[in-house]
C-alpha cells in the first residue's frame, strides 16, 4: 500500500475560513481523491471544497501530447489572486446558471475531444471510449446520457467513467475488470472542470471533437 503523504496546512481558506489542508501532490488535477487545497498567487489559500465549487469557472486547461499520447494538464486556479477568488465565489452560482441556460438546461454536459472504439467480444456491441472534459455537473456510472453528434442524438448508458490521462481505449476485458474493481454507481470522477473518459457500448456511435454528451 502506498504511504499516505502527511497533510500540510496552508492556513485558512480565504473564502470559507476553514483549514486548507493539502494532502496530495496533484490531487486537484483529477477527481479520484477529490480536489485538494491550493495556494493562490498572492499566498492566500483555497480549501478543497472551495476549489471544487470554483472549478466550473476555472476548468483545467490541457493539451494533448500526440507523440506520447498523454494529456498535459494545467490548473488555472493557483494563478488567480485572493480578490479574484472572492469575486469568482460571488459569481459562481449565476455563472453556473448561465451555463445551464446556454446548453439547454441539461443537468450535466461533457465536451468530447476524441473517441476510440474497440471490439465488445462475441455477439456484443462495440465499446466506445469518449475522451474529454466535463463542462458542468457530474457524471456517474449507469447514468443515461445522450450523445449529440452532427444533429443526431444517441441514447446510451455510461458503463464506466475513469480519469483521462492517456488516450487508451477500453477493451472488453479491461472494461469488465474496471467495473469489477471500481463498481460504485455513487462514485463520480466526472465533475465540472475535470477531464475524464466516458465508456458506453453500442453500434454506430461516432463522436467528433466538440460533440457533447449530456445528461438530463
Ligand atoms: Zn474554503
């Protein structure tokens, strides 16, 4: 078992006043263990739950390294000041509402940047892995979603959600294995501002960069 790093206190959160505890080196870049506390550019701190709340306004920025097939992530939050964080906190509710309105009031919206298909096995539909970023809301395993591509709407069930570090498609055996290891419909690693891959099964699913996956 990995040795858990000791938590480091970053002082009080500039928004809520609770202790900003930083326990993992890059915990804020995925949703696996939840957002981590961080230090703002002027030395103020944000606790993990305030990071989570503001993340919708400051989504992770990322580029894809084609040669290594890996994602390079950058967090814009440590680059803002205490004043900007307080301002964002006062605007985040209306920001989220404006976003919902912009995207037709879906409960959650994901923007795709790539997809990969692999065989589902004998008599089984293909497995489609959709890579991208959650714009707002949260996705969970077994969610019923709609893939919107070129004016077409395809209904699908989310078989799996995982973090997005590499563009490696899930094949039938790794999907089964993943579900066995992590089965928990209440667990979400697909939350606003974070990157993830959504896994669905079905024939004729095609997703282009910029296509949306939505949940109502
Ligand atoms: Zn806080």
